C-alpha cells in the first residue's frame, strides 16, 4: 500500500455520552452495546464488512467506509438502523446509552495503526462538539448526528431514501482555526431547536460533570426561555425558528475526551451562503 496516497472515504466518529461516569464493569457493557448497535446496522444496511475500517476508541468507535459504498446508504438506511438498534438496547436500562455521531467525507490515509487526515479530525471534533453534547441532553435523545457543511451540501441537501434535509438545523461553530458550519439531526424528529452552547471546558469529562450538576430543571431551561430567545437574536435582529435556523456558537471545539487532535481542521467546500439550508 502506498501511504502517500489518500482514499476519499466517509469518516464516522461515534462517541458515548458521559462515558467517564461508567465504572469498569458498566463500561465494558457499554462498549458491547455500541458494537452490537453499529455492526447490526451494517448488516441490515448491506454494507460489507471489508468495506468498513473500524478502530476502537475506548468510549467510542472511529470508522471509515470505502468510497464504493454510497454515502446515501450510510446517511439514510444505516442511520435508521443505528437509531432503532440503540432504542432496543436502551429499553429497560436505568441509564440509557446516548451516542454522538460525526460524519465528514474527505481524503483518508491508512497505515498499520489506523487512519489519519484532516477529514478524520473534523469528524471526531463534530461528534465531540459542546453543542452536540448539549443538544443530546436538552432533547433527552438517544442519538445526535452532526455532519460537515460539505457533506450536507453534497449529499444531504439532495435528499434520498430516509434522508430528510428539512430535519437538519445548522450552527456556526467557532474553532481556533476559524468558523465552520455543522448540521445537526436527531433521527426520528423534526429539525432541532439548537440550544446556546457554553464555552468548551479544558477537559471534556468535566464538561459532562457540569451538565450533570445542572439537573433536569436547567435542561428544560436550555430548551426554552431566555436561552432560546438569545439564540434567536443574531446581529441585533430577531429570526424565526424553523428548519435550517442559524446560530453562532462560541467555544473551542478542538478538545477531545480521550484523543487530542492538533492538526488543522478541514472545513470542506463552502459555496454560496454557507450557513443557509437549500430550499
């Protein structure tokens, strides 16, 4: 294999919610559930295992899917299966498993230890972003999907089987490298109303602990009241809610709970009004 050549692949980063709160026994069970959810979804979506590269990340999984597999199948049927499998796993659990999934398409380099590249970095940062964490809690959801701007424009916006672009909402995320647009989707639900995001804590597990301390009442506040009113006001103007509503989110998204990604972020191709959903 020529390591100087990159393959254009779909990168999927999957992280578990509040993984630091699991003890050793429960963490092992959590990991088993994650793999059951993902592998069953690949089987039902008819994605051959030799088309998927999979790396264990302790509290999650990093994947890349070969370019010969249609991205629409992963964004559509595969995500539906992941969601349904996750709901099955969570039935009867006192603490439901929550997953954050980041997706981006770009050049990926493979070596004997795994995959690397800016596309990998961005997918991981999207899944681990403070806004993805807050949205999962605020909506009491099992799963949140975050896609890059280029993936939304090139694939999601055109729709397809099980792909509904009107059910995505965008946010401008401010990184050290500059601003990027990300698109957020809660499978099985309308376009989410995005909460305002607090600045990222230096340690991702500490950020989760802060969210725990806020309690259910504060989570409800994040879904409405003054927080939502502030999010609707942009550049001094009130903007109506709806699919594709835009919010500027301040905070450094480059922190990662178990892995530090220090390479520049690949923000993908941005055309026209990068923050506006196509009609």
